[in-house]
């Protein structure tokens, strides 16, 4: 039996059907371009994290009790990637790499992949990225980061930080604790309160800002193979100082008690001394560049 509907009801029914179809299509497209998962925690977590060609952001969610990971892909599909993830107790493991293509393959698509992570502030991190920028902020714990090609921006971190970067500028601000940072090719800017410091750049300048409260408790080193070293220290900073430059000069704006100075008559200079009575040894070395020690 055929039932006739009022014109007004037909008008309402047809857009509703179109809306359901549009919504279904939207969800289907989203499932091909994004992935999300939340991991519940009971104690201090450990995140073991690895990505290939992707931008990475890791942020603190304060005192939350979970790790949330979200992947957003533009220009490619999730099926183009190999995603591995698991959880054992409070340890979360996550890996995302683009799938290998056998034979000759040309892909003209413009693509970008972004991985965003929210974690508790107290976290042990083991992270490795191959290609893409990295931004991390608000974490405290044992932090290990290895990056391939891309800028690194780290802010408001504390604990023990070990960083190795192959290619790209590195900027570390408002850090507290012990830092061991190495970059092969890229400028290195460091700022914070430190009790141990090892900083090395293979081919770029190094800029270090020691905030008030810094007291080195173990021998520390600032070094670059090719570039200028600039270090700013508070007026009450105390340390034994050794400075060497193979091709450049040394400028020190702080009162320095000299224990020794050597120059070959050219651009190579080496000096030893004590700042504010001396303390833990701080070595500054550059093979090709000037050394500036400034007061803040």
C-alpha cells in the first residue's frame, strides 16, 4: 500500500538521508588518514617511541593517568604505513614507518604525517625519529632522544636528557638537570639550570645560557668543531675553566684568576683559570671560531 506524505515531511526526509550519507563518507575518509589510541596507566610510565618520516609533538597533560597518541596523515593513507603498538603494564611502545615499496616506484603526492602525544609530566622516554621536526615540552624523567633530519625544540624539561641529532638546529629552553647533547650538523642553543653539562656540535655555533642557580657538580664540556661558542653565566657562577680555540680569539667578561695562558702567536689560544674562586672543571673548545664568555 502506497502512503502519501505531506510535502513538508518529504522536505525534511531527503536532507536527513543526504546527511547520513555524508557523515558515513567523512568517517570512512578519516579512518584512512588518522589513528588514535589512549593507554591507561597506574604508575610512572615509560614510552618507547619511533617514527620514520613524520613530525612529532610530545606534550605534558600534567597529572593525567594516560598516554594519548594521535596520528594525522595528509596526502597518503594509513595503509601506506606500518604501525606497531603495544602496552605492557606502564610501558607503551609505538612505532610508525612508511611501508617499503618493491621495485621502481615514483610517488608525486605531497604528503605530511604528524604524530601528537599527550603524556603525564613524569615520564621516562626513549624516542627515535628519522625525518621530521620534533617538539617536546613539560616532561620530567629519564629522557633519551635520537633524531635524524629535522629541527628539535625542547622546552621546560627536567631530569636527565640525552640527545643526539644528525642534521638540524636544536633549541633547548628552560631545562633543569643534567644535559648530554650532541648534534652532527646544526646550531645548538641551550638554556637552563644545570648540575652537569656536555654539549657538542660537529659543524655549527653553540650558544649556552646558564641561568642563576646553576652549580656544576661534575666535569662539563662545551665543544664545537666548526663555529663560535658563546656562553652566558650568572655573576656568582664558580668553576675551574679551560678554554681552547684553534682558530679564533677568547673574550671573557668575568673576573678570571689566570692559572696559565698559551698562544702560538697566531689564532690559537689556550687559557686556564678560575671564576669566583674556582670549582668543578668546565672545558670550552672550538676548532674554528671565537669563544665568548659573558655575564648575565
